[in-house]
C-alpha cells in the first residue's frame, strides 16, 4: 500500500478551520482507497512572521521540499506588513520560486444549483481551466521593485523568458488533451502593446505547431475579460502571464458562485502545493460560516497529481452530487448557507 507524505500548512484567518474540514474528506477517501496518508502540520504565514520574524521558517521549507505534496490554507493578514508596505504573511511567491512551481492551475466550473452572476448560464456552459505562468511575468518583481530615492516613482519589471513560456504553454496543451473536451487553448496576452507579451505569443505559436490536434485561439487580456462574462463557453484552457492569470481566474470565480468554489494547484517538475485561491478572510474567522469547497476541491487536484485520479474524481463527483441533491447550498455572496462543517458532512455523505 502506498503512503503519501503530505506537509500541511493551516494558514491564517479562516485557514485552519477550512483546512481541518477538508482533511476530514481526505481522510475518508484514504480510508476507502488503496493508499495511506502521513499528514504533518508546519507553521507558516502571518502569525508565524509575528512569532519568529519569518513567514516561512527554514524547517517548514525543508519539509515542503521533501513532501510528496503540500496542502496549504490561505495565509496573510492585512495588518501584518513588511517595512515596504506589502503583506508579510503571503507565501505564494516564496514557495513558487523556491520550489520552481511554474504552473498555477485553476479550474473554473459552474456546478448545478449554484447561483451565478451571469443570467441564464447553466452547468456545462462554464467549464474551463486557467493555466497561469507562475514564476515570471510582472510578479517576478516581487521583492525586487525599484523605488526612486525621491519617493516620487516606483517600477516593477515584467519578465518573460523562452524557457518559462515554452514550459507553461506545453503544459496548457497537455492539459487540453487530458480534459478530453473542446481541446482548445486560448493564448491571452497584450501583444499589441508590450514587446514581452508579443514574445510570449510568438513562443505560444511555435509550441502550438507540435499539437495539431488542439485548436488555438488568441485574445488580448481586456477582450478576454469581457468574453469571460459574455461568452464563457468559448473557453477550454486559457494560458497567460502571471498577473493576468491571477486577475482573470478571480473574474472567472465570480461567474460560478465566487472564488470559494475555485480550487488551486501550483505544480513544478519535482514539487507541488494545493490551496484554496481565496484569501484568509479574518473578518469571518472562527464563526463557522466559511465556505470550505475551494479547499476540498483542491484536494481533488492533489490526488490527481499524486496519481490517484480515481480518488480525485470521487471528490469532484461527491461535491457535484451534493449540489444536485441540495445538501450544499451557497448564498449569493458565495458563503455556505448551512456553515463550514455542514458542507463537509454533505460531501462525506456522498463518499
């Protein structure tokens, strides 16, 4: 029987409660599948920064490097800041760069009976995945931005490399093959304005020649934002620069009941971590009303990564069936009507 070593980072705000809730689902899956789990918690995030002066202590990073996968709750608190004004507890940049996790994968899917801001849209009409380049783009300037000595200007550099673009574009095309759906990849850029993104588009076109079975599409990012609202069924797999992917995937979340229904994966060649894509929401922490679905669905992505695709599909099917049967009900703001634990129990009942 296989045993998977999972490093768990509970996070800040609502993080610990939605992580512990999601782990109930993961343990249920493990109890009925042919594998075992070793789950070990590690400190990281804003509260860890307050305690030890480092949001990602060396022992936590070492554990993440050696784990089979990492399950992470949302981290960061608005009031915990570095001297430059940025949040001290956010871990994304350090984990992604430190582990070279160049793929940010964010599925966007409308489930049955979920309220959507888009009139007359039905399940099946919104079902696409964001493949976001995760180590370059504008976010490559994280911690490296230049502030003028006069305190009158600041600059961040948008970085695009051939290696980084080739590997994320290849992943997008392979993802289109795995999905067995529309088999279409849309390149989203601003190549009419920025040379770096014209370079991104050129490399996309070169890589696309190796995938004649996959349809290609091109959109400028502003047009793509509009299309996600007006014609979301146009998309299957979207690939884009770091910042654009961050923004557009949240826009996609708004069309399917909120980011509380959006799972997130950060994947490299030798490591990966899985997380809800939303923030730590400290204003509702401890109230038992946070929606844990983003965390639960992220576990499905983690199981797929570990090679347990059947187990990952069981989570997806359980969530969808619970929506169909009405045992999970979301409010218009995306929160869970019956509370955090009730959502977990609805999924567990299906499993």
